[in-house]
């Protein structure tokens, strides 16, 4: 043990004037570093300063909470104003959001339908494709005969489609250009858009999905049903941080090229990695070909990072001394990666350190509501544009 001077004692030997001249934060740090002497405690400035510090701390915490609450109220008010101005109050007066308690589903086991099967989606596993006809799309009848099995977290969710105010005969197949201009936002991953509140948009949402059925075999089979999205990188959540409180509208492309509204969805769980067997047995080869083209041909801004994480671009080669990525060098090396190399990485073993290995990830999609106001507004806007 060292025998150096005790900092707790030296703090108390500072001149009283020097202590009182400090900022409140610094003063509190100095005093709380050790037991204050009676001289410090008896200082005329001691008690007022401590009271002031505690009052400011309390005010700051309360102010942050009020700002967050105010931002959420403003966001909801924008929706109400939209409904008044555009006359789209919705079939049942706006969005209906379900408060689904899934806290006990893991221990209680999967929900069981009347037929006795435990899948959480009307007693059936889910299909690769659904019919493009709008009447069958929004019908309350079960989806077609299953060919795929949804991941366990989705099968374990209680069904919600029978409780949502989904219209029986909608006319809602919307072109992508309408969704882009009406909702705004920028793509931050394949099929997912985040909206900057300062950017242009006609209807207030924070984010939205636009999925392609042909490359999303686990997407919700019908409006109001749960599903999953495939992704090339993991959506993670820091420990102790819950899923975002808001939900996002989800649209899925239909055979004619337009998109149908499926409801509002949230991610109830952070991502999981697909294992090799599922990659081979269930994920269509055309889907893997699509992702291989994305990484090597279209190359969106996030693609290089995926190639680095998958080992196709050596991380140790493109990592700088401070641990950051040399993006220019990584992009240059990524230019030399072919689609065949990506497909080969999909087939490689997980534990082979000498061979790059890549897998897809689940992004779970839980339907939690149906926004009538949004749906009606899109129908009206579509009619206006002819």
C-alpha cells in the first residue's frame, strides 16, 4: 500500500474562499471526495451551494422529461391536424394500437389455436407467397397452405389480426412513388426508412417499411399478421434498453408492382442469426442471389461494413491504429469482391477461421395496430393523383 497524502484530507485544507469560488459541480465533487471538516461545513456558502446543486439537478431531470413528453405530444398533434385538414378521420377514428402483453408468453409456451396447433398465426405455419387479389389479401380467412415455418419468437406471439379494424374490401394498392413522397424519409437498410422530422412529408411517421414479397419469404402473409424480415446485418439493442415505443407502417409489394398496407409493426426482440441448416433448407437460392448482388453490384452505403464483418474484406487490413475503419481502403477492397464469393460465404462453416462465413439475420415484426387515418389518407391521395 502506498503512503502518499490522503486526498480526502487535502480537500478539506483548501481556503474557504477558494472552495466557495468553485462551480457548484466542482465544489460538490471536492466535498464528496472525503469527510468535510467543521470549518468547511460552517462556511456561510456551504449550505446554499448544496441546496442550489440539488435544486438544479432536480430541475434538469424534470425538464428533460417534459421535453420528451412535449415532443411526443407535438408528434401526435400533427396527426390530429392532418385528420382535420384532410378530412380523414379514419373508419374508427384513427389508429387503433393493441397493447399486447407478451411478458409471460415465453414461459407459458406458444399460443394455441382452436385447431390445437401452436403457431400464433391462426393455427398454420406461414407461406412463401400470398395471393395478389385484394379481396383475399384482406380477408379474415386463414392464409394459404403453409410452406415455411416462422421463427419461434413470432410463432410465440398471440395473434392480433382478428381484433384489428381492417376494411373488408380495400382499394389500397399504392405505388412506391406515392409512399416515398407522402411519408418521406431515407433508406437506412433494405426496405426500412427513417424520417427526419425536418424533411418533407405529408403524413407524420417516424419510420416505415416497404418490403418485396419475392425476397422476404417470412414477411407477414396478410395484413394484421406477424412476420419477420431477413437482413444482412444484426439489429442490436443495448442491454436494458427496451424496443422503441413507436410502431412503423409496413407495406409489402404485390404482383402488380404496388404496395399494400399491412398495419403498424414494431420489433419485439433484437436480431438473431439464421443457422446454416435454415439458410440451406428454407431460404430460397434466389434470395441469397439477391443479397449477393446487393453487396457487389448496387453496393449501398452500409454494404462495405457487411463485407468487413463477414470476413470478405479483412478487418485487420482496413482497421486503423485507433480502431476505426479506413473507409476508402475498405471500399477499394470491396470493389474486388464478386457475387460468387458472397454465395460461397453463405455456404461456409461458422467456425472455419480461414474461410469467410456469412449468414442472414432475423428482424422480427410484430403487428400492434392498424392506422385507419393513414390508410384512408393514402387512398384519397392516390385518387387525387389518378
